[in-house]
C-alpha cells in the first residue's frame, strides 16, 4: 500500500514572506465568508461578507460584517421565573471584524492558509410568548478567531474551500457562552474577482 503526500512550497520565515508579497500590487476582493458553529448545543450558521486586499495570493487583509442566524427555541416550560407556561428565546449576534490571512503552503491550485481576526459587536437575547417580546438582553461581545483553511482554485473567482477553527467570544457571561469551534465546507465565491473579469472584457 502506498501513501501519497502533498508537497508544497512554504516559506521558512513568514515575516519575510509577507514583506515580499506586499511589494506586489494589491488586488481588491469581496467574498462571502459563511461557516458553521455550535451554539447552545445547536449547529448554527454564521454569515459573513468580507472585503479587503490580496497580495499575490499570499497575504490578505480584510474587514468583515458578520451575523449569527436567528436561533429560536423553547427555553422554559412552566418556569416559576416567568409568568408564561412556554417561553421562546431567540438569539442574534452581529459584529464587524478586521483580520488577516497568511498562505503558509501552496502547490499548483491548492493552498493552505492561517486566518486570524478580531471583532466587536453585540449579542441579543429576546424572550417572547405568542410572538410578544417581553424581555430583551443585549451584551457587547468581542469575537477572536483563528484556524486553518484549505482552498482549491477551480477558476480565478470560484473554488472549493474547507476549514476548521475556534471562535473565542469575550464579554459578559452570556456573550462568552457563544465561544465554540467552527467549520466550513463548500464553494468560495470571490465577488470582486468576478467583477474585475467582467469589467475587463
């Protein structure tokens, strides 16, 4: 039985690698940045739209807007703390983040990268009964994220992407409860690259 390994081009000194990449003309890009995370034992989608500059497909700097899909569930049944028999709790978050992504390994169309980002936003819990909201809790949250991504380029503006990482949320206790691992697997669409190609035709 034989085992095949992917050999890739990597830089021993990442700081020099970034400096060399930043000598190239940057290319602006927009991209969808969605991934799955686990919140209160439920798998939840974290939606994101990012825009930034790409230096020679080696180093990226970006700003992103993110929001957690509205998660709603029955949270209390005949709980003495509430005057209702059934209480629904909905959760929503939104934040703005800045980040960077360094491609530490590349081979032909395959790239492996390390993303790091930090953001600030808010976490909102709403409690309702029969669609009437009677309590709202809002907290400042500071998400920190890092992980590793793998990307396979199909054409210049579209590829297959997968990744894993951890999202650490700083803030009050109910905001910190959103800390969890994340993962993504799917199609990556570079909206900015597609726009440039259409513009240059």
